[in-house]
C-alpha cells in the first residue's frame, strides 16, 4: 500500500509540474531497448512507468483532489 501511495504522490506531482504527458504502451519491449529509450529521454523528460490499473487509480484520485477533470481524458488511453 505504501508503494501505491508513493506512486500516487509522484504522478500527481508530475501532472501539476508539467504541461505535457506522453502515454506509451511498452508491451513486448526488451529491457535493453527500454533502457536505451530511458537514457535517451533522461535529460529532457521524466519517465514514470506503471501498471495500467495503478495509473488509472492515480489519475482518478488526482482529478478528485484537484478538480482537474481534464486529466480524466487520459483514462481511455490507459488500457
């Protein structure tokens, strides 16, 4: 449960801090390729990975806490 709370806090912080979000599916991607992608993005971007249900939960919690209903548009993308 502590990991979920920490994930919620991290996602909410990033949503408040940044104006753009990129949602990417990473099915069947090798660890080496994923590591190279994360290295390439490291200087310019923040990479937050998570399971779909955990991300959906965090988005809903953030929308309830802040009144930011626009973030709910992400839910259909998290499948």
